[in-house]
C-alpha cells in the first residue's frame, strides 16, 4: 500500500523539479567560442547562481579519468605538503596537546592533509566537522563539498556563516562553530579558496581548466583515431573466377588464412590473381601547434610551466629559471593559505579543550624550491661581513643587526634584542713615522743567556 506523501517530501520534489527546469532554460545558444553542443549553461556565468554541484562533479571526474587534471592536482599537493607537515608551538602545554591532537588515531593528519589539499584544488571549498569527545579532544572529519546544498549566513554579513544545509529544504545539516557558545559537541567549519566578493563559496583552481582539458582530450583522441584509420587497409584481389561460388570460396579461404606480415606472394597475372591494397586517403596535416596552444592555455590557467607536463620547450636554463619565479610564488601563496587553515583549526581545538593561551602556533613544511636556499645562503655570506663590521663600529644596534640578517634570509625576526658580543677593533699603526725595526738579538722571545760564573 503506497504511503501518503509528506509536506517535506513534496517540497523536496518541487525543489528538484525547479532546479532541473532552471538548468534547462538557462542554456545559451551554441556559439563559436564555447564549443558546447546545445549551448553553454548560464549557471557557469553567475556570481552566486552557478551550478556548484555540477562543476564539483565534473572536476572530480576530470581528476579520475584525465592524466593532465590528475597531474595538476598532485603537483600542487606535492609542493604544498611534500613529505609531511609538523605543527609547532612555543608553549609546552600547547605543544603537548597539539601533538596528541595531530597524531590521534581518529585524526591522522599526516595521512589526511594531502587528501584535503586535493579536495581544495578540485572544489575550492573544505568543510570539516568537529566531533568533541568527553575529554575535550576534537575528531576532525572532512565532508565532500557536493553534499552541502547551501551556506546560511547572517542577514547583514555574508562572511558570518551560521549553518550548512545538506538538503534543498534546509532542515538537515550542521551548525557553524560559535566561539561564544558554552558547549558544542558537533559543529562544522568552512574554508574557501578563490572566494569572490559577496559570496560565501570558494572556487576551485581546477574549474576554469575543465573546458580546455576537455578540448585537449578531444583533440588528442581525434588525432589518434585519424592516424589509426590512415594505417588501416584491406587486400583487394582480382582474379578470373568461373562462378560466384568459386569466388566466395576463395574469399573464405583467404579470410581464414590471411597472409602474414613480411611474407612473399608470387602470382601469375595472366592466369592467376592480382593483389592490391585499399586504404583510406586521409590527410593528417601537422596539428602539433594546435595541441601545444591548447596545452599552454591549460597550464597558463594553473600557473605551471610546460616542462612540468612532458612538454619540453626550447629555452635556456636562464629563461627556465626566470619563468619559474611566478610559478613558485603562486605555489607559496597556496601553501601559506593551507597552513593558515590548519593553524585556525588547531586554535579552535585548543579553545574547545579549554586551553586559553596566547601561545604562538605555526606549521613547518617543505620549501617550495631548494633554489631559494642556495641563493639566500649566498646573499647572507656576502652581506654578513659588512653587517658585522657595521655593528662592531656602533653603526647599528643588536636589534637592527638581527633584523637585517633575517631579512637577508627572507625571514621575519620577531625575537627579543640579543646580547651579542662585539669584536674588538684592531688599532692601525700611524703611517707618519715608520715603526722601528726590531733587533733580532733583543727579541724577547729568545731564551736568555746565562751569566758566566
């Protein structure tokens, strides 16, 4: 016996129907600049009305089946995380708790952070649930972005998020973290990358590349098929057969035992058969420039050089080093944003545990490029003698000396003024009167002669 539909189920069905109708009516006419059969969805173009779940699904599919998409995501995570991250604090109590929280068997940050960074590159949004245990330990779980239907914010501030719903009606979901709440056993926090002004949602680094990744895949597949068809051929045999039955029998025999590659066939053209080859006459012109142009469009969108993706370019080492600067700068910014997210998560866990402290918390991770270390070491080696001489001559104080040394290393010095001992200055002799030559006979280092007895 069928059950009576509830108001909730009817509202959900109506919402799904409205979404499908809106998507169907929002298709733009097919144009020369979109290459989408049937038109490009207008939901890609709006600030807040873009079809997030569709783009999330397409990004995940591209990551699963397309080598270029997988390589782009993996490279970003490799540079940002490397062999692993470590959380640090200058307070012993805070360090003890953070180490336990980081390595908790149900958290396992060292295993999960790469998956989180991959998800951030694919979707631009990371949602984490905090499950608070009885002892105050927070268990972190990442929730897929496509499971979140909407982000509810306060009426006057889009950056104050209060709830994350997981259905169209908005009844199911998670409440946002409230620092002023006395006790929250389960809540959610959200971190967005590439967040447009006026929108609580972030945007993925991979989503602008999806169209061009699809075009490159289609181009490559067409070239592979074209070259496959160009090499396909079939034998054509002409002979004087007395009847159709004899011809069909001969055809059946040859199909059962076709000639092997490299075999020699000798025929008599007068009384025997004439063999020929029939193949497709397809012009496969050089389209390598088209493929390179599409690939450049993809890699320029993510800021990675061509030689990182099996596409060596004709350039000198100097040109390659100069081209790597924007890439490393972009990767460093991605790494810093990811570190700030982990630090914020750690501070929330500290507050839930009840550890109220102003201790400094930071993340130690890999350097984006080892080339910077050699350059900075060379810069310090050249600048340090001059800085130390200036300090010894009271030209700068100890605090300024340390600031300049750290600046040469491209680091920020935030310590207290150290107690540095100055090197004594060597007094130079006057150039007006030459120093008297020492008599080797009266050298004080010579042993004294004994008086004769």
